[in-house]
C-alpha cells in the first residue's frame, strides 16, 4: 500500500496552470502552434514560463459557452510544455506547445488564483507482458499499414513524421502519433485521447482508418464513372449525379423501383393532357436533382402528389332523370314546392345544354331550412360526387387561390382541394355560407370568387400553388347563404337566387313526424315501438318549445325527449332483468311532455292582452326568420328632445326622425299646438335592448306609437304592421313579407297592415299562412291610423 501511495504521489501534479481549448484536441507527442486571445489562457502560459514551463491542455465540453466548474471540461487532457511565446498584436499571443503525456484532472481552481489552475494525475502507459509483446508488434505493423493505405490517396507521409514513428518505442506513443496526423473530427480525437487502454486505443484508431479508406475508395469509383459524363467545372452537378448514382445502386440491390420511377409510372396512368404530363415530368426531374434529406425535396414530393391526385380530365358518369330527381327531392324534403320546381327546371336546362355555362344557384334562407341537404339531394339525383366547401369566416384570398410555393407550409386553395377530394372534374360543389366571407389586408375573398364562378374565366383557373391551368367549368356550383345583403353585388350577379323561407307550423309537424323523429330514434339506438309521440304532443313541442324559421331547435328537442326516454327504459331493464327494454314502450302525450322538456319556453300568443296607449306591435325580419317587434312611445315634459333607445341602428333612427317630422306636419289636424313639440320630449323605446335592430320597415310602427302617446288614444292589440314611412306620409314596400306574416300568425295577430305595393308578394304566400289573418293594404299613414287606433 505504501509503494502504491508513493507512485500515485509521484504522478500527481498540483496547481498546474490550465489552458482550455474550445474545439481542438492535442494528442501526446504532438507539437502545435496556437494563438491565444483570452486573458486566463495567457496568464496560465506566462506563469508556466516563470516556473517549469508545464501547462494542462483541456478541451471544453460541447454545448458549454464558458468554463465555470470542473464538469465544463473533459476529464482527460494532456500535460504540455510551453516551447516559446511571442506576442502578435494587441492581446493575442502566439505559443508553441509540445504535448508530453496524458493526464486526468481531479480539481479545478478558477477564482482562488490569478490564473486557472488544476490538480492532475499523469497517466503512465504500462509495459506489455511478455506474452503480449508479439501481439503489440502485430498491432504496430497493422496500424502502420492502414496509415500508409490512407495516405496513398492523400500524398506522401512527411519525413519528419517517419522519423518520429521510428523513435516511438511504446505502442501507445506510436498510436498517438498516427492519430495526431489524421484529419479526423474533434470528437474522434477526444475519444482516442480518453482511451487509456492501449489495445482498445488500437481498435478505435484502426476502425476509424478503415472507414476512411473505404469512403475514399467509393468516392474515387464514383468520380471515375462520372468523369466522362460531365465537365470538371460543374462541381454542384457532379455531386448531384453522384447522389443519383448511389440511389440507383441501392435500388438495384433492393430490386425495387426508385421514387422517381414510381412517379413517372403514375404520370403515364394520369388522365390529363400532354401539356400537363410534360409539366409534371419536369417537376419529377427536378426532384431527382435534390438531396433526399433537404427540406426542398420534401416540399417537392408533396407538390408532386398533389398534381398526381388532381382530376385533370377525369370525369364521372352521371345521368339526369327528372322523374327520379323529383322522387329524391320529395323523399328528402317536405314542402318547398316552389324551390323543388325551380331545381327541376335547372336540371332540365343542364340536360339540354350538356352542362356548359349553366346558371349557378344560390339557396338563400334562414338556418335550418334545408339548404345544405337540398344540395346533397341534387348530387344524389344527378349521380355526381358531392363536395362541400365551407366559406364561413374565410378572409384570406389564398384560401381560394392557394398559397404560392415559395412560402413554408403552402397548400392549394379550397376549390382545388375540393376537386382533389372528389377525384373527378365534374362534381357538385357546395359553396356553403358564401355570405359570411370577409376581407382584410390579405386580400378580398369575394373578388377571388368572381373568377371561380365566372363561366367565361373558370375554364383556365390557375391556383397559385398548382401553377397549372385547371378547368372548373364542368363543376356544378351551388351556393348557400342566410342573406344576400352581405354578398357583394358583382358576385351576386353571377348567381341565381332561390329563396327558402321559414317553415309553417304544419310543415314543421310533417317534417318532424316523417323525417326528424325517425332519424332521432335511430341516432339514440331506439325503435319506433319503444317511443310513441302523439300528434298533439308534437304540435305542442313546435308551438311551445321552439321559435325558429328552420327545424334545428325542434330536432334538438326531439333528441332530448329520446334521451330522457332511453334513461327510463334502461333503468326499467336494470330493475327487472326479466323485462326487456321497451317491452311496453313509452308514450309522450301533451300532459306528460313537461316531464321531458320542462315548462314551456314560449307562449302560443305573444300579443298584448289589452289595448294600451303608445304600444304598437311591428314586424321584423331576421336571419333566422320573422319576428314581432314591440314599439313603445312616451311623452314627457321637456325641451323638445327626441330620445331613441333599444340599440337602434342608423337606418332605424332616421326612420324614427322621419315619422316624428310627419306627425309634426299633421299635428294641427288633431288640435295639437306647435308649442307642444317644444314643451315635451318624445321617447321611443324598443324592448330587448341587448339585441341590435335596424332597417326602415319599423317607420309606420314608430309613427303609430308616437301618435297614440300624443293623442292619448289606445292601439288595437291584435293589429300588427310593417312599412317604411316618408315625410309626406306615404307607405313604401318592404322585404321579407312571408317571414313577417308567419311571425304575426304565430304571435296570434288577427290583422296585418302591409304596404299596398307588396300585394304581389302576398299572393305568393301560402294559404296556410294567410288563413286566419286579415291582411289589409295601406298606401298612406292616415289609413294606418284609422285601422290601428281604437275607436
């Protein structure tokens, strides 16, 4: 133990100056000139010169920006002697180091002294045993032969190195000399430095040299085969050709087609013009010249797959039989007779014109009225592929035209993506929610849609991503919208509008009974015998629990009934396993409906129970159908101010001012003095202040309410009205009359006052809606006051 301790103490060197190298490894037996510019390293070298001239050279670990502790440097380094030092310029110093011996650092001192210092232990190479002498000699000769083979392709071995190798007695020193003169990466040099065991060090070095020899041989073979094909000055082209040759050799070994060959075969099967095929083949050749590992190659593959999946000239076989189309439309939709008639006419025209430059339909109506399902039925009737493109909320022009391939993450536009999904060039494409497109600094989406829907231009539509002409003229476009007011006029001009108004209670009853309820039962895993919904209960659901133009809320209510019933049936089965689910069934009646849906949300009659002063019932149109609008007016002592509350829009405010101006012009006829308007304030309020309201059709309603408040005369509660008023008291026509009339009927009104110029619109309203209503046409405000004011 004492002998080993003394040997260990002899190998220990304490407080030796340290020079940390960032990316350079010096092996023992190597002389190297280094230029130092950091203060710590220069201080270490200058101190070493004043003592024994020894320093410890360590390498900084990768990923460490500076050395703060022992773990920031590699544990194994070398002890070197400073040969000479020369100051170059400024703070830079030129130093000659002579690497002597491996050493292992045990502690590092950075702040305790003026220069970095460390305690190290010198690593001695043990002499080989007698039985290993021949083995060590064989390693020496084999490594020297490998070294010579490597330098055959890199010039002659330096004479000074040859002399050093002859004088290297120990195998470890010999291997270090060889490794120090090989152009290998820093990581491999550090690995050799850290390998203390000599035989293991030989294995590491021999493996590195063998790989370098094989790599040089392959490069030489590739260079010889390609030297006759290209010019010497085209270095980039040579590298690409070498890569292509490697791929070819690898695929020959595997016996499979190359990626490019697969693409070429796909082009041969592609149903497209020669111009398109030529363009695709050009892109395939461009892929051949790219490196597989590059990001450009991945982008190019995605682009090629897009081109190969597009239906350039591929069309589906379809037929249009009007009798079958009528059956499908009648089976899928109840009512909507005018809409169905127009669709049949549209299909007949497409049959005669062979689908060239046909009209583009735009189905406009409240939510839940069946616009999307009608488009799906048309696709089924014509045998076309159905593709839905949602345009709601789209505000970037690139969503339609596609992104240019220069951008990262670029992709084709929604129209091109829809064609790719359909797989044919003549599908039925539904442009859903076309009224909800918007625009910002990225472009106008509606303007981009002009080219898509224009039959004179869309035969050569160019997507920015595809960059090849595409024929959109064979697509059957059908658009849907809730209103035409937000659709730009140039875009609306390219479409024929078909309006789908709200359903009547009778239509909702048949839709629910024949379509919705069976679908809801199937969705909830139930059969018709398990749940029986009486007609009276269904009508009560429509009138008392829903208030909408469509049937979506009605479907949700039916779904809720089925869920509650399913819970009861499953609970019944679990209580008595002998009884099967739904054995007796559940019947939903008008009396027990409250147990499934709770109390009624809406009252059947929303009109006022009695006549009041200054309260008038108007009619309004919304995106979800018609509704009644209560208008209140009050007269207060004041200074002639007019207050308008209830979140009115600008147009509605202007209508209110026009109504008041008209009333001031006729005040003398009703014994109202001019001073009245200077001494009183007029306040017009529309309840439900959180809901925005706008439009001119409430003009007659506000005029009637103010007149009633001024004259203190009551207004008949069963009368509803709509119409725009002028300063001369004329009543102008309005829109949405069917929805407004339906809302009046649902609210229990008996008399509806409408502008005389809307008589043609009243004729188109179904008799079911008009039954029970006394529709009176008015031309002037005097007629309204005579009919609305209670005598």
